[in-house]
């Protein structure tokens, strides 16, 4: 599924982080706009993995922006209110391992792909693109790429 077609879309951790980290003056507004648009269209979705990675990353003391758990809790509440959150199960991990073997994906990227596939999500927005633009019906789009209107 390409951008513009309707249906749920998963966003990767990097997109959510850019939406809440103003230090990148190009990716920050692009990520915020994407999340807002997908939410307004009722298409925004996350995996539990993405939400957990986001929380962990935002609380790292040695990497800005470093937020406290109270601030991250508020943002997490906003994220959960604006999009669907899909669980990650043992079956998800098993499918991810199959994808690592079949497609040479990193494990965490494969978990995101497996979550999308399990939940009928045909589009993932991420800057970490796999070697193929589509894997078993799940397409990838870099929201920061020039052809998509980003950096």
C-alpha cells in the first residue's frame, strides 16, 4: 500500500521520537505532521514494541531530549489516545524470526513487520527501510525521503 491509500499504518520508533524531539528541524515537523494526519484519518497505529522503545529512548539521561518518567507517561497517554496499539506476542516473535531467516531483517525490524502482518496493516512508516520495498504485502515508506516530501 502506498501513501494516500486508506488503511491502518504502523509508525516505527524513529518517527515517534522525531515527533517529540525538536532538535532535528526538518524531521521533527515532518514526523509531527505525519502522526497528526494519520490520527485525524483514524489510521495511526503503533506496536507495543514501538511504545516501549520510545519510552526507553526518551528517558536516556545521556541523550537529549532526556525526559522524566512523568513526562514520558503523559506523552505515552497521548500516543495511546491518538492511535491503535497492537500487542507483541510469542507468535509475533516466532514470525519475526522466520523473517530474519527469510529476508535478512534485523530482529527488531522483523518484529515490527510481523506485528503489521498479524494485524492486517499493509504500510509501515520508518526511515529504516529493508532491502525490499514490500515484504509479503507489507510496504515501507520513509516519511523523510525527498519523493515523499521530506528531507
